[in-house]
C-alpha cells in the first residue's frame, strides 16, 4: 500500500473522505502528539481585570452599538478605526 501524507483544511479533508469511498482510497486523520503547553497571552488575573473593566464600562453606558443600516464588516471596520 502506498502512503501519501498531506495537510489539508478540514473542509477539503471531508470532501476527500466522501470521494475516497468511490475511488478505493483510505484516508486517515493523523494528529501530532500534544507535547507543548498552550501559549498563554495573559494571566488569569489580567483576564479577570479586563472582564471587570468591561463590565464596569458597560454599566456606565460606555458601549458602541451597531447601526441598523450597517453591515458586520462595516461595524468591525468602524471599531478598528477608533
């Protein structure tokens, strides 16, 4: 049996699995061993402080609302430009 290892996005892999049934291929999922710790971007204390600050700002009315005639993309662009 010949083996070819390819890395694909999940949607492509699902498509190939469906096609392989008719073509006589066998597709298996290979996952690397999880040896690394996940990268932590902030400590738990920093995370909780940001949550508290966001909650306080929302209670004070310091929020940004999406306009009715605005698309999600336009809203995100507006947020990024502030």
